[in-house]
C-alpha cells in the first residue's frame, strides 16, 4: 500500500477510536456518573482528535484530495455524507474547546448544557469520517 492510502487508513482509525472513546465517556457519565472515567475518556478522545487534525492536514498537503469514482444516486449520497461531515467537523472544533474549557474550570452546569449539543455532533463527525473513508477506499 502506498503512503496516501495508509495515511487515510490511519486517519479513519483515529476517527473510529475517538468515536468509541467519546461514546464510552458519555455512557460513563450517563449511566454511573463516573466522572473520573468520563474525564479520562473525553481527554483521550480530544488528544486523538488533535493527532487526527495534524495527520489529516499532512495527508492533504502531501497527497491532495481523493475523488469519489462512482456515478449516479450513490454519488449524491456520498456528497451528503461528505458535506455534512465537513461542515459539522468545523462546527465541532469551537464546541469541543468550549465544552472542555468549562469542564476544566469545573463549571459543570454550563458544561453539561453545551456538552449535550457537542457530544452528538462530535460523534456524528467521527462516524461519518469513517464512512467517508470506506466510501473512498473500500467501496
Ligand atoms: C470535550 C470533552 C467533553 C465532552 C464532549 C463531554 C460531554 C459531556 C456530556 C454530554 C455530559 C452530560 C451528560 C448528560 O447529563 O446528558 C457531561 C457531563 C459532565 N461532564 Fe463532561 N464532557 C467532556 C469533558 C469533560 C471533562 C474533561 C470533565 C472533567 C472533569 C467532565 C466532567 C463532567 C461532569 C462532572 C459532568 C456532569 C455535570 C452535571 O451533571 O452537572 N467532562 N459531559
């Protein structure tokens, strides 16, 4: 496998792992109110996302964009996935930073309020990131 697709695979794995981390973090706070586990997993998800951003930028700079090769209705489904993924990925950055900031400042009331918006959007971005990878490289 050449460098471009390997980096894309790495990025998809980072996306998937982030998704699993934040989902488990959400479950920890919802089910058992286990703050320590919630904190640890969210911070892990955040770190993985930072690594992802660096790795993603590296791939784009080195190899450019990849194009979807199929025609017809499936192409529109792909564009829907891609466009919602990209727009919400940009929205996620300030949301995650704000959510994290409030948690680290122990302003948990405000943290919870914004986090209920941040979490589903962030999870959507992780899942669709993996789906975009699959559509481009495995489909
Ligand atoms: C960006 C990362 C984070 C996200 C997306 C996030 C997400 C969430 C969500 C969705 C809830 C609300 C669950 C609900 O009741 O529906 C929550 C609650 C909470 N989170 Fe986070 N969290 C993050 C980081 C942290 C960190 C680093 C801490 C550190 C201690 C933390 C501590 C808490 C606490 C104590 C609550 C309960 C708040 C309350 O019910 O008053 N979170 N978080």
